[in-house]
C-alpha cells in the first residue's frame, strides 16, 4: 500500500528554503490545521511557508507492484498580516517571492523524484488574504495558492532532486 502523505513527506524533505525558510509540509482537516498552527505558535516557530494537504483519498493498485492514484490538493501559504496591501504589493511580497517559487519547486519535485507520474497539468487558485473576513479558515491570515493535480505514485526509491535547473 502506498501512503500518499509519507511519500510526499519524504520528497518534500528535499525542498530548498524559500526566502530563507524551509517549507513545512502537513496534512489533515481544518481542526488539525488549527491545532498545528497553535503548536507552532506555542513553540515560537514559524510553519511558513506551509504546504498543507487537504486531499486524503487514493486509489490503490497491487498488481505488478505497489502504486496509487490521487487527486492531490495542496494549500501553499505564507503569513501576511498586512490586509490593507494592494494586489500589486501583495503579489510582490507573497506570490512572486514565496508562493510561486514554492509551487515551481513542487513541480520540479514531481518531475524529478522518480516516483510520480502525471500529465504535467495542474490547477492554481490564488487566495489573497485567505482567512481574512467573515469565514476565517485559519487562526493566521495568509496569502495562499491552491495547487491541484492528478498523480500516480509508486513505491520506487526516491531520487535526489536537483532544484537548480
């Protein structure tokens, strides 16, 4: 059986720092997310940039080797408490410098780890001020980017990933 979260965790351990901070990968529902954010706050550590997996379903195959398919949904987030920023400033601070480079590194990981097979098609949705307003989904205010893709994952050994080209 392929455990999606374990395979992603092993691959995402190789992600390089973004803007001086190592990305943090976690998964679960909204309640687990809030508990994770509280634990980070209590320990005075930052969970950002954060990769939070909200998808949790996979279709397993056992014929001819272990593999699974999944519709992966990752919320890429950075904390930005300046809710008054105009889109141009928010783009420069959060999206250009943190979230899009993080998404590009995740794509490189999927292409180079040797365990993912995909059509190299994905959906991106931007959520500036994610968590601000009436429906606050987190205890922090984020700028976020949702990355969604269909992947096939196998049990092969994970390759060392070169993120520099």
